[in-house]
C-alpha cells in the first residue's frame, strides 16, 4: 500500500535507538518513544494567505527530530508510522563526514 500525505503533512517512521545504560536492559514497556524518525513520504506543501503553494523543507529520506507528543500514530500493513505537520518538526539531522 502506498500512502501520500496531503498538504503539509509528513509520514514518518520512528527510528528506534537501542540504549543500554550501565549494562541494564530497559524493558519495552518502560521505554519512551523515540523522537527521531525517517521521512517516508511528504505532502505537496501548504498554501499561504494568497493561495500560493509553499514547498516543504523536508524530503523523503531525511532524518528528523520532532516533539514528544507530535502527530498522529497510524498503523499501515502492520507497521507503525506517525503523520505529523511540518510545524511539528524541530530539526533535520545532517550527517557530517
């Protein structure tokens, strides 16, 4: 199934980080949900007051940071995704060489 978000919405797959602190394995029920994700699909952009389309700054494949309670969780073909608005994105993670 292919999903195309509308307007300024973005489909994100959370990136799980396996963190062990001091050799202690934290159970899944006690872990917080990650606030990092990979952009799977983006909408066409939003419109300003005059009706002009403003393109989104993120693109498919970007790794982003978003707020803890941002977006709406959805399940597509047994996989969990998040649909968020561009305003909920805190930043884009760029890999340095």
